[in-house]
């Protein structure tokens, strides 16, 4: 048998991802430290805190984006089998987006209630919803490289690919609506962002609920 280098373990990707999410969450907090230093120079601390509320709001948005995505990522990855190069780079692109969230949150916080608010809300939303089209491209490229799963996975790789494709289409459509709304009604777009993030608060429950519906539509054995 020819000697070949084996694929890396998925646990190595998980370890890198945990580090990236931890650093990104820390950077969000550092933005607050800078804001507090500025606030502390004002004579009326309470008034200054209220005046800087966009910074605290953007911190909360950025935190929920990062933490919810991290949570959902591990819900999926606990059944991930041996990765290949395409999967490794797909995860890498996801980590790149996560690393940009602190900058997106800072952009949002600095531009709320300014003439640039619509643009800032749009770019922040792009970091949230780019997952949909990126996942679709990945699944399209995966047609000849089936998804591998562990033996204790409740679904086969093909079943997961079908459900992920349907979910990605829905996410892409919802994201397109939310991002278009951002250009004309940024506060309404932020409400749409918040509604989407609410579905990620409990990704296990949300995914199980979605599986029941998608299973019937895609005629998969989910019972």
C-alpha cells in the first residue's frame, strides 16, 4: 500500500476555532474599555454613559453573533468525521468572518444615528448572513466529496448535506431581505438581525425543530 499523509483530525480545527472566537470576544470587550476611558473624562458620568449607548449596543450585537455562531458550530462539529482540504478551508473562511466581527461591531457602534448608519448596518449584517451563500458554494463543491460523519451521528452525511442546502437557501433569502432593508430602514434591519439571532440562542432546539420540517419536505427519515 502506498504511503500517504492522513487527513488532520477535526479536533484540530475545533481547537483553532475556539481560540479565534475567544480572541474575537476579547477584542469586543477592548472596544468597551476604550469607550469607558473616554466616558470617564466627562463631568457627568451618567449622561456620558447614556450618550455612548451605541457602543454598548454594538457590543451586545457582536457578542451574540460570535457566541451564537460558536455554539451552533459545535452542535454541528460534534458529529464531524475526517475533514479534507475543502472542509478545512471552508472552516477557515468561517473563522475569517468571525475575526472580522469586532471590526464590524465597532463600525456599527460608531455610526448609529449618523448619516452613515445604513451603510454600517449593511456591512455588519453582511458578516452575519454571508454564511448562507458561502455554505451553498461549499455544498456545491462537495458534490464529489461527500460529508463524513461519526458513527454516532443521528444523520448520514448525505442527509445532512440535503438539510444544510435547504437551510442555506432560506438563510440566503432572509439575509438578502434583511440587507436590502438595511439600505433604506436600518433600524428595521437591526430588528431582522435580532430576530435571526434569537433563533440561534438555542441552536439545538432550533435545529431539531427545523429538522422535523425539512425532513418532511425533503422526504428524509427523521423519526
